[in-house]
């Protein structure tokens, strides 16, 4: 199994001075703006599958965890 992808830039300041955080899996620290953040994969959206099949343009979808997004 391969490693997870790392972020290319800080979502707050846009700088690339990122290092893995001590808080656990998915945690990152930006040394430029001194912020810490965490990335989490939520799952695939069913909305993308429907659009690819041409079955409509419904704005509600559930991901693989059963969470509904609008």
C-alpha cells in the first residue's frame, strides 16, 4: 500500500513550508504562518457517479460513510 498524498501548500497562507504534525495521522504544521491543520478523507460522493451516468442533476448526495451533503 502506498503512502497518503501530502498537501502541496498551506490552506491558510499558501506557503509550501509544511511538515508532518505531532497530533497524529493527517496532521500538518505550516512554519510560515505557524498554524496546524488536519486533512481527512471523507469518501466518494454519489453525485459524481450520477453525473457520469447522465441520470440527473440532483444536488443531494451521500458519501460512502452515509453522510448527506448538499
